[in-house]
C-alpha cells in the first residue's frame, strides 16, 4: 500500500514550491556574504530587508523591529535571557506557564538555576492561563511575562490580548512564543501589546533553521550571540540568506492565503473531532473546543498507549504524533497533558493530528476508517481495558 | 528504530489473551511509566504448558511480552526462572537503548507469575525472588530527548 498521509504539521511542514523557488538562486548564484561590498553581495542586503518587510507585515510590526535568528528555539532563548540580562536593574522575576514549549520552559529552568525567580502559572482543563492569575503574580521585581500564543500539543490559544493589556498597564515586558500561531491565525503585535514575539520558518511551509524575533522598539535586550555586526549589532553571524528569503516568502503567502486555508482547515478539523467522538468510545478531546488552532486535534484514547497507536497508524500510511514530537525520545508523558489535569495513563494515550493545507476530506475519512479498529485492537491487548470491562460486569 | 523481529512481534503478537484458572498470574509496571504487563501461566507437571499476556505500553513493551511468553512455553519451572531480559532482547534482535526497560519488565512479569504460582502451591523455586513492591521507579535506562 502506498498511502502516505502527513498529519503532523505542528512538528514541521513541507517547504512550498513557490518558497523553494525563491530560495534556490541564493545557494549557487547570489551566494555572496551580505556584509561584502561587491555587487552580488550588496544585493543580498536588499533581499534580506525585503524579507524583513514581509515578516514585519505578517505580524503587524515595523521592519526594524524584526531580527532574524536560527529558529524558534533561539528566538525564545534570546528573548528571555536577553531581556533578563538587560533589565537586571529593574528586577529578576519571570512569569510563565506550565504548558510552554521546552525552548521556553527549559530556558526558564536554566535561569532559575542561576538565581532568577520564576513563577509557573497553572492552566485550566483546556490549557488556558487565566489573565487574572497573571495580574496576581506580578510583583515589584517582575521583568518579563512569557506565555505562548498557541500550544503546540493541544492547540489551545491563550488570552494574549488580555495578558498584553495587563503587562502594559503594569509596565512589565511581554514575550510570546508564537511559533505555532504565526502565519496560521491573525496576529497584530501592536493591537495585542506584545513586546517580543518568537517565530519559526518551518511551521509555515518555509525552511528549517530560520526564525525571527520581534522586539518592540525601545525594549532593552542584550544579544546572546556575540560576533559580527549583523542584524544591527543584535544578532551576530552571517545571514542565512536563502533561509531568510524563503521565510519571507512563506510568511507573505501564509498571510495572503490565511482565510482560505483556515476555512478549509477548520472544516477538516471539526470533521475529524466529530468523527472520532462518534466512532470511538472512552475518548476525550484535549484542548479548548473552540479556542484552538485551525488544524489542531488532540485526543486521549483511554486504556491504550500512544506509541503503539502511532506505529499501527504508520503501518496504514498515516503519520501523526503523540504529545509533542519533542518528547518522543523521552518516556515521560507530556508536561502539557499533565498540566491540563490528565492522569499519567491518559497522558500516555494521546494522539495529536495536526492538519495542513495539502490534507483533504478523503484523507480525514480514511483516518476515521482505520482508527477505530486500531484502537479496539490495542484495547483488547490492554490489561487496563480488561480491568475496566471486569469492573463493568460486577 | 525497531528491528524487524520487534515489529513482527508488535504487529503479530503471539499469545495475547487471558488464561482462565491460570496457575500463576503476574502484573508488573505501572500506568505512570506508561507500561503495564500482565502474564498468565498454565503449569502442569512442572512444565509451563501455556502462557498468555496483556500489555498496555509501547511497541517494545508489546513485543517483549510476546517474545517472553513464546520463550517460556515448554520450559520447566527451573528453566523458566532463568529467562532473563537479555534473552528476550537477543531473541528480538535487540532493542533501542531507551526501550531496554521493557525487556526488564517482561522478565519481571514472568517472575511475578512464577512467584504467584509458587505462593499458591506453597513451593519454593530456586533463584526466584518475590516481585518488587510498588514499582514506581523501575529503571528506564538512558533517556534521551529530541528537540
């Protein structure tokens, strides 16, 4: 069987043909170092600025507020470490949540080990932080609030506007890891009072190894990479020209086609959510029922374990994930699923399907056809299911 | 990441099920770690004549349970006690480092079932230790994390 259905767009996306085409000249023809003075190099400075403009427009920022990085992880590290270092006189307290991506969570853990104070706010059953909790956690020494825009595992959207308003009112900087949201849902950093925002190219049909950090004009931040004068002395290192060009193009297309894509994605997502809930019992949708990313579906299937489920789906040509792809090498259940209150055995039994623009209703139907027997098969093998059935009979 | 043998035993697990009136039953692991194995043994005249299992867990957990039951059928009790996680692993052509604990769990499940049998029949099997109580922290081996 040659079915191959990619349902893991939150992990990464394929590079769009139009994006690849804009990148190719910068590998072999216009390969010059943008810092050089001769013609083929100088032009590359201009294409970088053009991409900067595309990125800025995509999030409602000014081009001079966009700094290119090597990806979402670097952007998160830079935003948090850079702001903490630059604002040491103001204080040493960070407010974050318990469902952040590891790039934020482990950066905060690291800073905590260096003596920085960190408050990890809990989330509700849908994975949402309460803006009032944010307000209550702000102290005199609070420098930074870092709360993600949309969760990579369960797709829940955070009340970013409310948090932004509180941060502004209290004079605390607000960073958001928007890697899953940028290019997928409308974002306007000025309207939302966001001071720093992390993004990544490969989550929106751009290349891997390129990202950006939006830093609002006037925000104090120290560089974390020292070296050349690139990115206006804020981020050293020869620019990844092809990556930057590709990222810019991907952003332009994503924003232009957002409405059309989302109409389709939301229809597919809801078809899948309804289908699973109808066809399989003892399941639970993880994340918020409506305040969620257009292509994101996450279910817990009771009595079974996620990796087995993924292997059997793989056999049917379906590529999905269980929890975050980042935790696949680890055996601990996802911290996000535990944070929304799932017990361990349910957290182990989760399946994440993240849809993308190339997916079709037929593919969703195919998944809905093959999934119920796979779940049943694993349940028949499960001692937890056996126990449940025996208790039912009593 | 898995050998063909592991995939075969995961896709076509041998001896899945329960044994009514089993001679010995052993359950090890816990939901917290994401794997639970339950092994049923039927023992007659000192020989394991049948074995079945039920497993909640990853591909390796299912495959090691399947292989462990295959290895134990036909063995004398004395030989059954000596089935190690290494033997299970070798029979499966190896396991990824992060999944070695599954083979340990398979060994423990066999031993727990044999212990149950020994307790019920008030016999002593040489080399058999009682199952660990409250196995909350069984060894997961080297855990690696991908970004």
